[in-house]
């Protein structure tokens, strides 16, 4: 059975794809958290305006 030595290209491609996918996933999650915080603060300020 072949090891990493025989299939170095596919192992490298798999690792690169996993790193890329993980990076994009973390980036999107961080941006989403930032957007949600902004939306919540807008809703909070609108709620304060309506109550006052």
C-alpha cells in the first residue's frame, strides 16, 4: 500500500484545500459575529428611540 511518499501531490492538495476551507470558514464566522453585533446595537438603539 502506498504512503505519503508515493502520493505527495494528492496529500499536498488535500492539506491545501483543508487549510483554505478552514481559513474561509473562520473568516466568514468572524465577519458574521461582527455583523450580528452591529444589527443588535441598531435594534437596541431603535428600541430606545421608540420607548422614549
